[in-house]
């Protein structure tokens, strides 16, 4: 009886070991998806000027990334490096233009309106001269509605010589 019990335990233990090495692989190469705004997402060094062309903030790091909706909206966020800007923008996925009309500025007070926004592929130059994407837009913050700021910058490369 003890011999049968030991054999059953060994068989069950063997089945447990064999099944623990199997996986739930779907087989083949899985298709990796992306977000709808992946072509416009990234890190940007942006210089902010006022209406007279006077630099207000130079080379502030900004980020663009998808929203949870995964549609034609994304976030623009300076993580308090520039003019304290974080709002959702609506992107035309065909041509890279974007706008925001009276969107809540989630890291500062009030709202922000963004006009003339554009992300241009290969139209910018990094600090060291590498060809990168360019971003530009104009913004008006509700707490200072009479001031229109111009934001122009280029995509971050990740190379040490391009960092500010």
C-alpha cells in the first residue's frame, strides 16, 4: 500500500513539474501595437519667446505623450521646466498640426489656448546639428490673456552633445 501511495505521489509530482515548464505562448511573432499619436510623442527642447521676440525661457524640456483615450489627443507637459504647461491637445494625425481651446492647465491655474501648433518631421536641428523633428505653437494662458507666447523647439536625441 505504501509503495502504491509513493508511486502516485511521484506521478503527481512529475505531472506538476512537467506542466510548470509549459507556457502560454500564442506561437509565432506577436503583433506589437502602438498608440495613435506615437509619431508625435517624445521629449522636446523648447524656447519660449514673447510677442517682441524676447526669450522668456530657453531650451526647456517638454514632453508629448498619448492620452488614455488613445485617439487623436495627447498631452503636452513641461513638468514645470518652462511656463508650467500641461494640457491636452488635439492632433491632426495626417499633418501633425495641433490645437487646444481653453484646455485646463493641470499644473498651473486656469486654462490655456494653443494655436498654430505643428510637429514637422526632419525640420529641426539639435544642439549638435543632428536633423530632428521640430515643434512650434503659440499659447495664451487665461491668467494673462493679453500675452501670446511663441514656443519653438526640436526633438531630444538622447546624445550627450545635444543636452542642455
